[in-house]
């Protein structure tokens, strides 16, 4: 339930910022399907896309580290 609420708040914030901006926006997003990230982005500057790629790589690394720790705890 908390994850759904966070997504809704994020969408609302993006809509408000887009309405209030002067027309130039940057966008970067990471969509996870299982442990595999899909990075999308658009805008004038590539920083948001680069930031999304870095977050995706860190998320995958954290996923595998935590998965290994759970396996050790169950053994």
C-alpha cells in the first residue's frame, strides 16, 4: 500500500512541475521487471537518464547482495 501511495505522489508531483515549468523538462525513469531494469528518459540534458542508469545499477547490485544474505540466513 505504501509503494502505491509513493507512486501516486510522484506522478502528482511530476504533473504539477510540468504545469508550472516554462516548457522545458527533463525526464528519467527506471522500470523494473523482476531484477531487470529498463531505463527511459527524455529532455535537453542527459543527466536524468544518466542518474536513472546509475540508480538501476545500484538497485540490481543491492538486490543480489540482499538475496545472497537471505540465502545465507536460511542455511
